[in-house]
C-alpha cells in the first residue's frame, strides 16, 4: 500500500515527518514555526523590548536551527506590531566568508593548519563580521536593493533616511566605508549612492582641492597673460603650484595612511587602502578627524563603532539588536572538530560583549562545547560570567515533549476541516505511555522524525493496496524501534557522541 493513501485515510495531506532539517522543512516553515516551541522557549527568546543574551547547548537534531528560525520569525511579528520599538536581527550563521578572508591575511604556514588560523581569531574579528552583516543589511534597504540581505524583520520604510541627522549620516557613511560587504556593485559606486540617498554633502571638504586648482589656474593665467613661457623653465611657478596643492596632498597622505591601517587590521572584511582614502576625503575633515576606525587590533574601537551603529538604528526605529549565532560546527575550517569550534566561539564568551545594553546574543552551540565549559579555569568564568547569560546547559526533550511535538505536526498537516491525531495511526494495544517511553529514547526531534517516517514506510510495505491496514501494529512498532536504535547507536559511535 502507498504511504500517501495511509495518510489520506487519516485526513493528513502532507507527510509530517518527511524532512529533518528546519531550513528545508515545509511543515515547520508553513505550519509549526509560530505554534510549536521548545519547553525552554521563554528563557531563550526573552523579551524583545529588552534584548538579552542566551547561550544554548544542544546535540545534533535537537532543534537549534529551528530555534533560530523561530526567533527571527517572532521578531518579525514583534516589529510589525511595534513600529516604534523594533528589533534589528543579524543572522550570524555563515562563518565561511569571514574565515576565508581572515585566513588569507595570515602566512602560508599558518593557513595550512586550521587550528593555527582559529587561534588567531579574536573578539574584534567577530565584532567586525557582525557589523559587516548589519551594515550591509541597512545599506541594502536604504538604497533599494532588489534582494536585500538579512531577515525580513529589518525592513525599512521609503523615507527612513530622512530620520537621520547630520552626524548619524556621517556615522552611517563611515560604517559603510569600513563594513559594507555587498558584491552587487563596486565599493565606491555603492557608497556614493548611499551618500546621495542620505543627503550628506560636506561642500567645505572640496575647498582644499579647489585651493590647489585656483593656485594652479592663477599661475597659468599670469604666465599666459604676460606671455612669459620661459618662466616654466624656472623653479618658482612650480613651487607656487606645489604650495597651493600642499594641504590637499597632506590630507590625501594622512587619509591614505589611515585607510591602510583599516585595510591591514580589518581582517574578516576585504578593504583596500586607496578606495578608502577616496571615500574618507569626501568627509568634512573635522567630522571624522577623531572618529573611531577599525585600524588597530583591539576591541575598543569596535565597541565604539558598534555603539555608533546602534545610534543609527535607533534613528531608523530599532531600539535593540539580536544576533543569532548558529551552525558553528559547519565552517570548512572547523569541520565538526570540537577544539576548533572552541577556538572560533570562545573569544565571544566575554561578559562585556555579551551584556552590551540593547544587544542580545543568542548563541546556539553544539552540546560538545558544554564539556569544555566545565574544564575551564577561574579566569575564564570571571571573564565570561556565564551565570548572567541565561545559559541552557542542554536543549533536552522529554518523551512527553516529543510526543506533543509529533502530535502538533500531525495536526498541522490535517486537511481542511480535519483534525488528525497521531494516536489514530497506532493500534489501541500500543498505549500512550509506550509511545512516550519510546520517544524518550530517541532524545531529539530529528531522530523522532526519522524513526516515524521509517515506521510509516515499513508498515505500508507489509500490505497491499487491495488489503490495506490503516493502523500500525505493536510488532511492527517494536521491530522498527529496535532496528532504528541499533542504527542510531552505530551512527552516534561513528560521530564520537
């Protein structure tokens, strides 16, 4: 018999257990994301009006990615209901672009060893990457890119740029010069579009160049008027022109030097000194002379730039920032190795960084890292202050919570006007308690979905279309459960779980 016929008999229009990854699961995305939550959801999500940090450890398949998608979805709904108290969302879950650029800055000897690369990765590199994601998302929306980066929660109105005052425009343009990472246009073209959009026109910044032009024109005029072309063979005309251009040359050299510092020390974002120099000279000198730049390898400047970004966001209607950190085991430099995950994530475990006002870090981490936490010394705990970070030591699912999860997915897949139940798929001789106990041994939603899909398929293979059976027998249930547990144990042992 066909699995489709079995589900249709019970009023189920889509297989509730066909997908195992929340990012590609249509049942979760369309039916369960806004209604089915982990029991510790409230602690992890917190209050959007006052974003707070949460650190969650969970094994593979426990639902960390589903949590990230649910948080982003709930914040989108919160923003729609609270236009004056919105939350800006940064999904920091693809580390490869930043790690690749970072590794390219290191010596070839260090690049050959992923562990040495990650040992060089510091907190300010994380802040640079987070600012790159956030600034690029804001710029995309302000200049009207067709497919802006970042989640839908970050949408902006057409007149958002008008809310910025002169200094916020300067801050946004300075941030864009350092961190805008879009590849859709050239760096200078995109920055110029942003400047036109926000309306930043520091006319006096052109005066220093006009002085050089004026002096050059005056010298040329005197020579032409007097027809003293032989003066060009003397030193004084060239000396006067050089004096006229000296202020501009001095400024160009100073900004090139600072641009070089940014290009050399912004290790996770690609920047070149000369394009930065050209952009910096478009500012009024007094506007940016003492402004922070990421031109040193230290966190102080990055914190100040992050505060500036928060100021720009507040003007645009965002009262807080939530950073979603996920998939830390997937970068190719990490490749699932626990010690490398530790090298990547440990710099972030800093209380000053995690407890910034108005910023909530949601760290969704593999359970293997929890063992490293227990082995750390007193200095680490003093720096990280994990007792303040809403830490969830294990994203655990009980048999009862997994049973409820399976029931909600079956119900969500019901046909119009139908309310199918998970219980109806099993013969009455299989008690609810037996199902709960069996599900408890599966531990996480991914194993639950894999098992139930395999169970439904195995049941259908035992019967024909001419003589169907609409409920799973105890013998089939127990046999498939035993086989799945054996396979699960083999896979876990192979992964070192």
